[in-house]
C-alpha cells in the first residue's frame, strides 16, 4: 500500500506563513516617520484653518461693552464675506485705522457694522439715523439716565450726514463713549475686513453667540 500525501489547502499554500514582520531599527524608524508625517499634516492643516477659515481674537479695551469685555476671546469666521455680503449688525474685525486715516495690517479693531454702502448716516443727539430713519439698537448698554451731558452718553453727540461709499461700511463700538470708530476715521473699505466675529468663547462663563 503506497504512502498517501496529505491534501494541500490551496488557501494556506497561496497565503504562506503569517508571522509578524520583525520591527527592529528599521521598523521603529518607519513608525517614527509615519508619526512625523501625521503631525506635520496636522500642523499644516491647523495653519491653513487659522489663515483662511477661523481665528481666535483677544479683546483689548472697553469699546464693545457690554457685548464683549476686555480679555474676552472671540472666534472670527474669515470665510463669511467670501460667501455673502456684509450685513448691518455684524460684528467685524478689521485692520486698525490710525488718526490720520492710514490702515495698519495685523493690528486689528473690532466694531459693529452700522451703515452699508450707499446709505446716508447721521447722528442727532446721540441717535443714529439711517436714510432719515432712527436705527433701533437693542445691543447698546443701558445708559445712566442721570447723566445730562450727552457727550458722556455717546461722545459724538451730532454727526453731519454722510453717504457711505461703494464697497465701504460705517462701523461703531457698542460702548459709544469709549469707542474710536467711523465717527472719527470715517467709513472703512470692505477689503480691510478680516472676518465676522460670531461667538465669545472665553471665559466659558460668558460663552455666547454674536
């Protein structure tokens, strides 16, 4: 009786041995390289997001109280105005304007959009008028009614009528007595706008959308 050869499992024959490959120095170097690639991609992605999409800004000064306070952190959407127009009431970050009207890149101000291109802006006794109609501003802080000096309420009591140029906006701080804004340096070009602030994110106790 002849000796029989055990049957061959075709799957095992094709697969071969399934033993883990030894790591050694080469394997460790590959793992390190893979992690460095992952970290590098993550850093580049974070940088791109910060430059083109979202950025956190630090509030310095009282000009937007009580909407936001000094030392608050806000998130700014840099894509907003690539997707749609600026709207009245938006809180925007833009390149700072100096007293002589020059802009300073990377040194930002944050204010609220009051007037849009083509609109007529006027201030009478601290009340803002848009195209001869008083503007309702529920976001303004409650004023001390005992103060009779209007300059203590809004700093600029009266502003002669101006027309906002094309592709410009008129901006003001919510804390009118403490804000350096379009009442001083005029309307700003929309090209100076960095983005729209949409949330206070720090401190957590003051987290809110804008």
